[in-house]
C-alpha cells in the first residue's frame, strides 16, 4: 500500500525537525503508542495497540531513522508484528520551508499481513490516513506551541 500526505506547520523547519526527533512527543502523538524506547544508533523499539474493524492487537517492533539530512529529510523504516499480523514499511519525510511555515511531505510503502489485513483490507487505506492525520496534527500543535 502506498502512502503519501502533506502537512503544513506554522514553524521553521528546525523546530519541526526537533519535534519529530523527540521520542516523548512522537509517542504521545502516535495513536495507540504504549512505548517508544531508544535502542541506540537512531533505532527504537515500539509497542502499539491498533484496531482495524473487529481486529484489535498489540504490535511490537522497531523503527529506524536513516539517511538523515537535518533539518530537511530522513527515511523511516518500520517492522512490527503481533497476534493480529505484521507490518513492514518505509517512508521518506521531507521538510521544506515556505516563508515562516514548513511543509512536511510523507511518501512511502507499507505491507500489512495476517488477520488485520484479511479482515480490514478495504479499511486499511482509510485507517492509515486517519492515523497519519491524527499523528501529524498532534505534532503540528506540539511544534507550534513549543511543547
């Protein structure tokens, strides 16, 4: 499944970047995030509780931040699994300053398998978009409030 979206922040790219790199903020904004623990070397262990249709599950996995060009771009690689299935994917996050604002673009590819994919296949695109929108709206609020 391909994912892409664009979000505008009323903050400079450096401020948005710093917000994206703050694990406490990221975990508090990520829907269902129970834990985001640094493993070292820009790699993190994550635990999330996710619901798609009638399937609810806890996923554990890793998130790696690669190819960083602060405060302009990075690649995020995600791998996780749980009783409801698995998720694997990668995305590129690009920040572009536009005056006093920053435009954040996300483009990537995600594979989902197991029960969550079988039961919720038609819903996955909408659920993914909803989760991204919630996540980036929360980040937008945190970045612009300075929290």
